[in-house]
C-alpha cells in the first residue's frame, strides 16, 4: 500500500488566510530591504511558510529570489544565518532601538517596552538562531565523508 505524501497545501478559507498573510509578510520583507531596523529575512521566511500552505507557485518564487531565497533555504535546512548577517542584524537592531528610545520617544513606559523588545530581538538572533559556520563545522565533525 503505497500512500501518496500528504500535501501541506490547505484548501478553502484556510488557503486564502495563508495566501493573504504570505503576501503581507512578503511586502514587509521587501520594505525591510530599504528601511533600516526592519528585518527582511524573517518576514520572507514567514512568507515562504505561508505560501507553502497556500500556493507552491509563490513559495517557489520566494525560494528563487536571488539573495533572500538562499537565506530562506538555509534556514529551512537548519543552517541558520551567516555570522556576518547576524552581526549586521544585531547592529541594526541596537541602532534602531537606541535611536527610537533616545530621539523618538518621551514616555518612560514606552521606552522600557521598546528596550525590552530590542533585547529580546538581539537575544533571539544572537543565541537562538544558529550560526551557519558553526552548524557546517559541526556537521563536518559528525559526518566526515
């Protein structure tokens, strides 16, 4: 009894829900290319995930994008982010958070919230997201072929 692999593409209203949010995340990702402090790759990863559940065609489109597509594929395969990209991302988060706190806000509570979110972002990218070079060297040690 050979069973076809179950498709992850949804049907009905759920399909359109994921399709809608796929486009929202893709748009935010494209805005992140030009707006400092707004991430690009994270939104493209979320867009690809939504498209995987709604439209294989748009998922292929995200995965085929010149720079971002490679980063999404690396993330999916467990490689994480290159060290240089992590340093740039963390630097941009620190600059954007600090600038927001110093120049754009005059409410202490709001400053605290922005600072806390900045710390969470730096922690997540710095600690939770794997560093590509470390993952590759670890794989080479575990599987020397």
